[in-house]
């Protein structure tokens, strides 16, 4: 049994996206999109995980010098792994660009244009680009601390009359305001696309020529900065002010990676590094002509629907009557929605109906990540306008969503909606809706507990579970969770829900120890889990003990799994990467034959168990339990998109069974049949 470091495990997961980008069975434009997702994920990994490790190493140098070598070894392993995978990434990129060319689509640079295309782009430059183009003249003493994280820049070398003296400038490529990939006039049915970078390269004379420069060189650079937010929550300032200030600082945080075009002359490299105050060689990465491959996520579809995944026809839920309010359907029986196979419109419809339903007195909801133009927010505002009491916990510390969530807070407050303040030291990651009605002169409660965010956009591409129930035992305890948030973290007892950070760790350990006892007594003992990440050291150690004691453990972990063992009949660990992002979490324990089923907002990680309010909810309905059981078995039988965490390279496709099983397609067909 081996314990895999969390960071290394995640890097294995991310490299599976390159596998998808190289898979000829994946539609061409989806393969290109996987390249973008890989790059975007890697950027966030540097901003958060690598930045945190660098901080930890600096802390240990002062306080625990004996641990510094361990930190260095881990960072070196990370850098080496990423460097190796960059070779695979470049191979996948070249492969897909050649495939595009076979379809008559060419990605060209500024030297490969005909006169019509040049004229078109020069006009585009003057009409769209020039007025929004940030340009900085450079000297050896330039302070470049204001260069933003994640943006790409062109380092420019300027000459006059071929003289040896040179001058320098740097231009930010405005990808936040314009598309990175620009379609240009076709030639004889061939389609052409050019990087925004190359349009600027083409037009450098339009910028600098009037000042006497006649020779131009341009090289791409990119800075990735530490994006962890630091603020003191006992400050006299409001949490909104503190987070706003910290978000501004993030944009110019300490650089953790400096990527540059390997053809860039050394004098320009030195000016940029001095201006950014970069000294550590491990933070310097030789790159290529283009950076920010995350923009491939928005590569234009110039080939049509045949070259992207076909949208699924979402399945109407058998237990929801379209002729009645959803509350009436929930009151009849528990309902489990499976996104994206069922539509998130059911949740939007629930909130819209509650905003005008005369029975409804109040709505409480937790929000973490929202769609840009959120229909959830619109429904809540409408409910408040109709006199409903609306209470929202909006997590302001949701990483990279802070500014948007602060804006949403202002919208909600203007509508008269009560906002529960962010809790110092704790993130609220649970996904809850609690609806109170007045029926027969008595309070009656309806609850929605979800594994994913209340976000209509991500619900189309993330697989998640959402429980709708009128079980009053569950509803009362969801009410306790809201009280927990409103009372700033008081100790509260729960009988049905497993709530972090109060009881989840001890409760999960109890459940595993129960399986260990049963196994030692010769009873049936097993645990089945589907989640994103399983990396908590104490729980991993407890599961290792369970496996060694004869408990059969099966885990489907998409992003990271620290518990693996090759050829152990008691342990099977897989991870699935496919069309949708596998995001749902559910846990099933044998429990001596009285099986226990839970869905959860929580992975099994230190942060989820100890520093977040998470809710793990029981599934009591026997029919819904069977749904979870059947879907888990589909996962375990996948031999097309499931990777084996226990294989030598941990990215090998599971090769088991004669019948081909692809989880997401099989799950869709299963739910389609179930809902007939």
C-alpha cells in the first residue's frame, strides 16, 4: 500500500486531459478544448498549490529547517513532472492542429497572410485593438510589479535604421476584451484563424513606426502569481473591505512562474526579471512562441456540430408533475436529480414557484459559485419582492469568485434580502435550500441538499446530485446548519446529517471502524465511495487499515487519490475523465447488511473535514438508494474512460470486461430507462 502525495496525485489527473486531447475517438474541437482545460488547471495549480508550497518552504527555513529538504524534493518532483507533461501537451497540440488542417482549417501567423488578409487585420487592429492596448516603455530600472497575473504580454525590441542601439517596450495582449483567436477571410474554401498576439505583431509598425522605429521583434511572456488571499479577520475593517483589498493584491502577488519565449534575447529577459524581482531559477520556464493555452477552451467552432460532443436531451424526472408546484411532488416522495442528465431548470422552477406560492413564508439558501447572470439570484430577488423572508449565506471567500460574490451581495442587500456574514476562519461549502411553508396552520419544511453549486451553467457540464425532500427530520437539521452559520459556529448536535467541521471526521472514522470490526468477525464488510479527492492523511490511514483487515474498498476519485495498491483484491481505485466533469460525491457503507447511503458536498480532504461547513446527508428512500448503487456499479465497470489509480503510471485505462462500458453514456441510458 502506498500513500501518494496530494499534489502529485492531482498532476496525474490533470495529465489525463492530455490523454483525452490525443484520443482520436474524442471529437476534434473537444480535443482542443481539453488542451485548454489542462492549461487552465495548471495555471490554478501554480497560483494556489505551488504558491502555498513555496510559502511553506520559506516558513520552514525560519522555523523548521529540517523540513526544507522535503519541501524542495516535492517542488522539484512537481517541476519535473510538469516539464515532462509539457512534451506530451505540445505533441497533442501539434496533432490536433494537423487534424484541423486536414479539415481545411489553418492556424496561421502574421507572416503567412495574403494581401486581403493583411488589410483585413490592419483594419481590425485600428478599429478593435489599438484603443485598448496597454503599452509600457522599458528601461533597466523599470518596475513591473503591476504586470497582472495570468495575462500574456509581448516583450518588444525596437530599432532605428538597423543601428545596434535598441529600445524596449512591453504590450499586454487584451484577451479579456477581445477573442484570442480571430477568424480571417478564407481562401478557396480554406478557413484561417490567427492569434490575437500575431495581429499585434503584424501591426507593430502602426504603433511605433511614427516614432522613427523601423525594426521590430516581439516575444511572448507570462507571469503566474501567488493567488492565495491573506487577510486578518479580526481587523476592524468589514470582511467585504478586507476581501476586496486582498483581491486587488492578488493581481500583483509574488511571482511563482515566469514563462518566456526561448528565442527571447537575454538583455530583454534580464530587464523583465529585474522588473518583476524574479531571482529563483526554478520559477523561470523556457516556453514557446505562444502562452496561455487555456484560451483553447474558447477556440471558435468553424467546423460545425459534428466536431463537438452532441448535447444531451435532458431527461424529464418521473416524479415531478409539470401540472403542479414542485413542492407538491416533493411532499409525495423524495426526489434525486442527476445533473446534467436531468435539467437544473427544476431547481430554478422550484425557486420561481416559491417566490409566488402563497404557502411559502421563507427561503434560506447557501451560495458558493454562481453563474455570471444568475437566474438563482433573480428568483431570490423576486421572492423578496413578493414579501417572502429570504436569507442567503454567500461565501465571499470562494476562490477566484470573490469580486463577483461581493457584487451579488450588494444586489441582494438592495432587494432587502438578509445576508449571513462570512464566518472567520471557516468556508461554507455546503449546498442547501430550506423552504418554510404554512400548511394547515402549521410550519412545514422542504429541503434541497446538493453535491454541486446552484449554478445553471456548470450544472450543464458537471455531474452532480441534488436531493429534494420533505422529510421533516432532515429539514429540522438543515435548519440547525443555518443556525450554526448565523450564530457564528456554536456546537450543535445532529442525528441524521454529518456536518463538518463538527463531526464529519469522527463520524467517518466510526463508520470505517465499524466495517473493520465486521470484517474481523467474518461478516460482510465493504465501503464504496465516489468523490473528487481522497487525500486526508488520517482517513487514508484508516482506510488502509480497513483494506488490510479484509474490508473491500472501491473508490471512484476523479481528481486525486492518495490510497492505492497494485493487485490488491480488497482495493479498487479509479478516476473517470470524460465529456462531463465528474463532481458528485456519495458514500455507501455495508454496515452489517443495513447499508448506509449518503450524498455530500464534501470530499475527504483536510480542508473539507476541518475548515469548512459541509453537509453529508443520508438517503433513506430505498428506490433512491438503488439508483446510487446502480450508478456506482456502472462507474466500477467503466473500461473506456476510467483510469486505474493503482497502475504503474496511474493513468492506464482500466481494461476489464468484454462489454464496453462508458460511465456517462451508460448512466444516461440507465436514467432514461428509469424515468420512462
